[in-house]
C-alpha cells in the first residue's frame, strides 16, 4: 500500500541548454513520466530547479497536464541566493553539486529523489520502492580502489572508517533533513558551506580526481556524525547496486525504435543519448 506521499519529494535539476545538454526539452518528458507512473495516494511533490537563464521559459513546466504531481519551480537564485550563485557561477559541473547540496537542506523533506533530465520513470512506483521500516533504500557502490572516494575521505577526514560502501551519483535518494544537519555542522566549523567546498575545489581540482560530489559530501559527513545507518539502510545488509536492484537501469537504446523495445528498470537512465529526441523517446517511455 502507498505510504504518506509527503515523505517523498522528487527533485529535478534542469541545466542550461547547450550542445551537450537537451535538459530543457527532456525535463518535460521526465515530468510526464513521473506523472504517468506515480502510484501514490496523493500527488507527488516535484521541485524543478533550473539555471537563472531558463527563468523565462521554465514556467511552461507548470502548464503541462500533470494531475498526479504537485510541481514547484525554483531558480538557482531562488534556492540559494544571488550572492552564492555568483560565487559558484563558473564552477561548471560542480555548480550542480553545490546547488543540490545547498538546496536539499532547504527542501528538507524526509526523502528526496534526486533526478537528472536523462532519468525517466519507466514503471509504476510509490514511496515503498525507496523506503523500508522508516529508513531510506539508496543505491551504493564499493569505495574500494576508487580514487575519488579516497580523496573525499581524506578531505572530509573520514579515512580509515569501517564502511566500505558509498552512495552512487544521481539518480539516488537523500534525506533533506539530514543534508540540512550536515550543512549546519559544516557552517558551525567553517565560514560557509559554499566557502568550504569552493576552497576544497580550488586546491584539489588539478589532482585529476573529483574532490567531492553531493553524495561523497553527504554520506561521508553523515558517517562522520554517526547518522548514516540511522537514516539509510546499512549497505552491508541492504545494498542496492545499479545493476541488481531493478530500480535504476542503465538502458541500451540501440533498439529503442523497435516495436518490442521495453525499458528494464523502474527508472531508466539514458546517459549520453542526445541523438534520441524527446519525440523518439516519449512513446517508448510512456507506453507502460
């Protein structure tokens, strides 16, 4: 049975339109897919965050017929303030990480389903897919022999701890309430979350490894504070890897035009498939 729909919020980050991104167009399909497959008992809250440059066009998302969703719009400035936006304006991919880190704490719901514009719902779901016994079921990966995890462990001073699993990148689930707790602790120890992370970025970016993502920051700080397995199921007991749990599926789209093509996961990831337009994908995504 569906649980209280207010326990889960979907958060869709829409990047700027450029040669490498079809985010603004694909966001429409992500929203349509969430509306089509949402099986909860009340509308799913969806927060759409977008670059300031898309403010004039983002209102079109509110014009879609989405009776199963409650859609809210937030620009980068609305979400984290104009001063912070200016500080992170030139950080590229890390801008998305910083917006998620700062924004998740502000959204502050129990569970936030983090989505990009290349992840579509492709089967029916409600909160029970991601929540069990009051804890969040997240997607994890091994931290062993991964240079970016080793670097984040060093930077966040968590090296040598017992947990050998870390959270996979978007799509995944975080607790907004606990992201807010992490941010408050960081701000109590450093000048600000933005200053702290930009300082790490400026001194470590040339190492060749990612000094942080929203998930290394969130999960390592939660581990450091002793909250990780209070909020998330212990990955040693409930490990949900992207290739095994059938929640997230990285689909091969080579046969997407074939009549019997079917996505395999509850959410399907189509990274790097810009050759497929929204009109190509929509009938396949929504046919279930």
